[in-house]
């Protein structure tokens, strides 16, 4: 009888440990599950790119079995659950994955060229094209239709030779 009681107690304690483990894991996962649904997490995920090579926004990476996006989302959720400031969260991702993790380059330093060049280069190209067409039109207007000037001596000589060939 005592053996049966000790076996029952042992089974009960194993069951209690398993339940405690399930509750602990659930308690750890619930804050991140709630954090992923917040608008703040969605906004931060929209500022980051998945590093798997798909060049998609982190929250929109739809590759089946992408191990990078799941890990990055869990990491993002932990930052959001801890109420880390947005700029520190983004900086932590930059330190871990490099500056290519940002969906848009920062607007400071040399990266400012990435924001300015898409506007400046087409405008400069249009100006160069306009200047080229303007010069071509001016050059076409300056040329004469009569051809080069011929000296009167050469013209008289050509007429004499033409008359000599007509006589023959």
C-alpha cells in the first residue's frame, strides 16, 4: 500500500513539474505575443528589413521557413516588451545586423546622398539634355545652305574648261 502511495505521489509531483514548466513557458511567451500585436512593434518592424536576402520589410517577410525573420521578430518583441526606446531598439539591430537592416538610410552624414541624388541627378540630366538640344539648334541655324565660298579665279577657270569640253 505504501508503495502505491509513493508511486502516486511521484506521478503527481512529475505532473506538477510539467504543468509548472508549461505555465512558465507560456508566461514567457505571452508578453512577446502581446508585444507583436502592438502598433509600436508594427511600426518598428516596418523600419527594419529581413536579413535573409529577400529585401522585404521585417513584418512582411513571407518566405516559408525563414529562420531570420522569426528570430528578429522575437528579438523585436523582447525590446518592445521591455519598453526600450525606439531609437535604441533600432540602434541595437544596426549593431547586430549592420546598417543594411534599416529599411531607409539615416538622413545624416554620407547617407544624405541617398536622399538627395534621386532628385538631383534627373534634374541635372534634364538640364544637360536641354543645353545639348539648344546648342544643336543654334549650330543648325548658323550654317549656310550655299556651301563654301569659291574664289572668282577658280570659277572662271572652271567655266573655260567646261566651254572647251562642250566644243569638242
